[in-house]
C-alpha cells in the first residue's frame, strides 16, 4: 500500500464530501444505464430446451416457477470436471440467500451448467447451497447463450466471448442471462452480461472496494488467483488474543 496523508477529522470529512460528490455522479449514471438496459429490445425464444433437475425433466418455462422473470446464472461446470468453477462459486456464495427476496419481486434465480445432474447435486451439497441448479447437458442452451464453446471454436482463436469482443481459452465461460415470460406463455431473452459485466453482482468484491487495499489483486498471475472454494482456504495462523494466551 502506498503511504497515505494523515489529516485531522475535519480535513478528512472535507475530502470525503468531495469524493461523495463523485460517488453521486456515478449513482446517477448507473440509474440512467439501468433505465437504458430495461429499454433494450427483446428476442423471442422459439427453441425448446430441456433441463435435468432433481424433480425430473424441466422446460425453460418450468424454470420460472410461476414468476414472470427468470435470471440464469451460467455456472461454469463442464461435464468432465469434478467440481464447479471457483470463481462462479464465489458469486454463488453471494446470491445463495437472495432467492426469497427475488421471488418477492416476481423473479426466479436458477443456476445452469452442462455437468450431469449427479455432479451438480454432489457439489451443491458440499457447498451447502439451496438454490435451484439444473443441468443443460442434453440441450444447446449453453452454446446458444455463448457460455460454452467447442474445441474448434477455441482453437480458431476467434472472438467468441462477450458479444464477439474477446476470445476464451477453455470450453466454459461465466455469464448471466435474464428472461421474461408473458401471460400467454411466450418467453423472451431480455439481457445477458459476461466478463466484467458480472462484477456488480458480487457483493464481496464491492465490500473489498471500500477498503484501503481494495481487491489487492495487482501482481498476481491473474486477478482471481487468490480465490479458493469456500472450504479450501487455509486457516489463518493463530495469534495471541490476550495476555493469557
């Protein structure tokens, strides 16, 4: 960390108020961006998709669970992997308890991966998660929504990810997609985001952004190199808590 200027409380308040003005600018800009996002055109989903769930086969319409809005977390878990992506798990740890609140606003959240259901259930149990998680292994869903790629796609070096703005080096990629279902039962794809577009859905990162060290990812082989699955962090070294320790 670089040295910081040490000031009086009053000087700190003045500096903080100046920064607050910039934060309010960002808040207003974010509100405008959200309005523009909601005004984007939609695409009707005409293709039939089937998913494996603990309750049996489900259609895309079934995943809404009676709500009109569906948010899909494209969770990276390839069929041959033995556990889910640690980065996607970082996001999943955060949205785990949001499900009832989203449901109160006519919105269902579900994770979708290509791994077989048995692997999803085992990993979900290990992580202690309760959200709905289904397998798209028998459909083109992941490929159609640009979060899974063939080996030919990857070897081509083409920009296949994030709306054709970047390549991707492995078969699975992260993303979030939103869908709407009207009273007639028609389903529409309304939004998707990838890469840093997922950033705002990770509350832990935004808490870190409030701290002096921030995300503290500079100098790592890649930004999330520090991250582990929740049950794989090593305990911190013990230190004396009081004079009797």
